C-alpha cells in the first residue's frame, strides 16, 4: 500500500511539470539563412481570439516575443504597427531588409487546472524580403499546453517557446 501511494504521488508530480508541445510546419523553407547584418521589421498583429473572446494585448505580446528572439541574432529590429498590405512599403521606406508578418490564428487561454482544457496557440509567420518584394517562407507555429500544470503554464509560455524555435530556424 505504501509503495502504491509513493508511485501514484510520483506520477502526479511528474505530470505537473511536463513541458509544452510545439510544432512548426513550414510551407516554404528558407534557401539561405538570414544574416546578422539584416535589418528586420516585425509587424504587430491583430489581437488573438477564441470564439467570441478577444485577448486584449495579445498582438503586442506576440510581436514583442518575436522581436526579443530576433534581437538575439540581429542588432537592428523594429516593431511595425501597420496593416499587412502596407507593411512592405513602410519597411522599404525605413530601409529594412526583411519583415515578419504575424497572424494569430488561434489564441485559447484556459484555466487548465480546473477545466481540464489545455491552452492553445497557432500563429502564421511569413518572412518577406523587402527589396525583392518576395515571400521567403511561411509557417504555421502551433503550441499546445499540458493538462496537469497546477496553473503554472499560460499561453505566453507557449508563445515564447514558439518564437524561440521559429527565429532560431531562420539562422
């Protein structure tokens, strides 16, 4: 009986610290990695939503997470507050080499501890070569939280992991 209780306790504790699942599905991969000398713009996307709930501030959180990861590789990174169809012109006027266009397709923040539903995040990320006006790559980034986190995991945790993995894949 004592052994069973210890085993069950260990299983519960192990599941509480399990990590997130994340996937990156590239529609088109880069032929050549980005350079540390490139000047990068990151578009601030519209706030994410799930059904009828809009998550205020999720757009700036998303752009800031990607900007932070780019700064690990590039000196010059700039946030762009523009509509997708105007970003290329704004980036060109600023002399940027590339822009990252972000779209939050799914932002679902749940109280996993009591609901049993996991946090989910899906972002479409597209890199555009500004001088060539060419789409270099487009990817779907998807993160799914774990069920047993005792309230310690949030969509922002998924966001940071996806941003880190994706930006690293560009270099």
